[in-house]
C-alpha cells in the first residue's frame, strides 16, 4: 500500500488551544478521527507543522496530530519568545491531547529539534508513549554545541570563521546574534538572519555561499525564535535527555539518519541508539540534514516498524 500521494492531505479538524501565557497554539488533525493517535513535534525551533508530516502514516488507520510551537507558524502572537521554553512546548502538547480527549498511548514522531522534544515528552510522560519515530536527530547537548561552535571547522572552516566575526571570547555564538535579532534595528536583524540564521543551511551545502537575506515579518519571527532558543541552550538542562533516558530506554524506537549530516552529526543518533536497546537505527547513505533519499527511507522504515509492533 502506498501511503503518500501527490497531494497534501486535508485536516479534518484544526483550531487554536485556549490562550495560555499570552500564547494561542494552532493545531491540526489528519486521517481517521477514531484511528491510533500519532503526535508530531516539528523541527526548528521556529519551524511549523506541515501536512506532509502526516504522510508517513496510513491515514485510514492513524489519527495524526500536529501543532505549531509557541511563536511559530500560525500560532499567535507570531515570533513571541516570552513564556516560550521547551517545557512550555511539552505542556502545550499535553494540553492539546487533553483538549482533544486523547488518552490512549501515543506514537510520537519528531525530526531534528522535534526529536529532542519527542524524547523530552516521552521522558515527562513515559506511560503515555507507545513508541518513538525520530529522524535527523538533534539532542541539544554539549556535543551538539561543540560541533556547531568548534568541530564544524573540520569541514566548514571558512563558514565558521565568518559566523564568528565580531563574537567575543566570553560569549557564545547564538548569544551574539540574539542581541542583533532583538535589537529592533533592521540592518542588525538582517545581518543575524543572513549569518547565523543561514548557518544550518550552509552546513548542508557543498559550495556554501553567504547571501544577504530579505527581512520579512515571517523570516524575522522564525529566526528570532530559533536564535533565542539557541542562545538559551534550548531551555534544556545540561545533558537533560540522556540523564533521563532510563525512563524510556526500552521503548520501541525507530531512528533514521543520514550518514553525512553536517548539521546534526550521526554520532548523536548513534549514541541514542546505543542507550535504547529496543531502538533500530537506519543509517541512510546520503548527505544533508534532510534529503529525498532520507524521507523515502523514513517512509519505508516507518511502515516496517509499525507492522513489526502491530501499532
């Protein structure tokens, strides 16, 4: 059975959660209203949930729930970083499930930053999670920080050198750009978006080129959320995910990761796999933080994974 189509699926339900902390969180549901629930955390921070995120599942069988994290996508107010932490996102997910009257165990899916949130959600509510499906894993830990600020120079010394221009020895890179993105000065905001805002994409390119990016309301909001989270170490305690991994170590977990991912190196996904005995790590022979091959393999492996456990 082919679960994907040329057309994005349409939501059977969408709306906003009641306002909390000055935030209105936008959510969508796809598939079978009576199907097995799947909760999706999107990437970023600052990204948004896309209907295509539901296409990895048989929508006749599953009920896929996604939401735009605080300040992101269609959630309001756009770009708002006050009262916006990883814990707030986890609490919003729990509120959403209660609002939708979903009390069954869930399959939880997350790409990149969404993988970190999926893991944090599972560690916070271990009895509510049936399985995890993760790809392009980002763990927001010391290794990830060191890679971005130091070790990426093994492959992108020219890019990292430009990113570090003007950064003092006593501040980390995202904190430097956070001051710019929040300055209210258009030129500084554009500089932050064009440099640090593009750093992830540049590390996915074979011939990276810095280009001046247009500042729009949407790009400013998205980059503000991303840079503020990075500056605050993603609002996670040091090594938080691995310190709590025993709570979910035996959870059935699928991990799909490109071999040459220079945004989130394979080392993190491999370390996670070794810490979770019931996990399956599929290493895709491709490069980039995301690619057509990776998404194809993810769909195929998701089908096998769900069938294996009869989810």
